[in-house]
C-alpha cells in the first residue's frame, strides 16, 4: 500500500487560539450581559477554539484579588480565578514557550507597525505572547 501524502503534510488542524483579556474575565465574573452574550456568540461560531488565559492575565487577576482598589474588584478577581480553575471554559497558561525578551521584541514590533497604540504596552506584550492569537478584548 503506497501513501501519496507528503511527509511534511499533516491533516491535523491546529485549533484557533483566542487570548482572553483580564477585563473579559472580570466582566464574566460580574455577569455583564454584553460580555456573556459575546462569549456565547464566539463559542457558537468558533466551537473548537482554544481560549487561553495568558500568564500576565493570571498575574493581574491574582494582584487584583489581593490588592484591588475596591472590595468589588477583589471579589470579582477572586471569582474569575475560581471560574478559570473550575469551569474549564478557558485554559490557563502558566508559562510561555518564549523568553521575556522575545515577547518584548514582538510587542515593540506591534507598536512600531501601529497595530497597537504606544500606551497599550501591556496589551501588546500580552497579545504577542501566544502567536498568533486573536485577542478577545472588551473595547
């Protein structure tokens, strides 16, 4: 039996990756209708996506849970962390397969190409952490 497939060809399709922003997770924890609806639509339209929570988002949630400006911020952050852990809707990444220098370099390139404003440095580094994600962010 002869296999005509090229050894470099693969029929496996990588899942689409979505990077979930901190604000989305906080709004889900706060049951904000627009965000609940948006996530439901994304899940319906892109059912096989890998929804990733990047280390910077996990760190931000942990910081807010401990040191948020308001009690509500602390409670919502703690709830978001519990939802990530318990619901399995999102996949937390504890570390990235890239060095910090590579992430900063890519973030600088995103800003240089005017793909993100200079003041969005954190978002640029977050977005560049898992190439090539489509960022689920709230405007």
